[in-house]
């Protein structure tokens, strides 16, 4: 679980579900606390208040989820791997550079850092890499046109001032 300690020393669960502890009557739990976490290993807070949580069980779960300020939990990076990254040398536990973060194969994310512009850096310890997830915002070309590629890279959409 991920806990929040207020300035007045009150503790509340912000993410995860307690499996061994009973919550007291009147104990505050946020929306994110209704979502189970898979062995959280690191957290970081973004400039907008988003809480990023790295999770790994060292075998099949190697992912980063984010808890948005509204309390919803969404996947940010990584996929569940069917084989055992810890035991199986043939397991494909590294992939996805220069692609979508949800298709990236991580191996034991161990630390997170978020820069002021919202770029997320993941210490992918098992792959001996620092992986970066940045927001993709198209830049205007010299022709005053925005170009956006489709997710499969097969089409290019072009937008001018009129849309």
C-alpha cells in the first residue's frame, strides 16, 4: 500500500488494498485505495500531483501505474509478461524503446523520477537501463502544419490553423 501522512500526523491509504490489516471505522480511504497493487517498489510525484507507482514481483509483473489527482488508477508503462523473467533465460523481458509506453517490456523497475515538464524516468534495473516516458506533443513545422503519426505508423495526419 501507499500511505499519506498529513501535517497533523493522520495516516490514510492513497493506493493499494490492505490484506492483513483491518481499517478502523471512519478511516479515510481514497478511490485509489480500492485498486490492488502488485508489489510496489518505488513512487514519485509529478508536478500536477499525479502519483507514479512502480510495481514488480521480479517474475511476471513489471509495470508503472499512475494515481491521478481525481483518484483513478491507470497503467502508464509496461506489460504483464507470461514467462518468468527471473528464472527463464529465454524470456523476452526487454522491448519497446521508441514505442508506446504501454507496450514496453520492463524488468524490475526499481526507481522513478518525474521532471517538471511531466517526463517520467524509470530505473529498469533488470535491464540495466533508464527508460523515459515523455508526453508526445507535436511541434509546428515550418509550413505552419502539425504532423501526427497514427499509432501503427502507417498514416500521417496533418493539421493547419483551420484544423
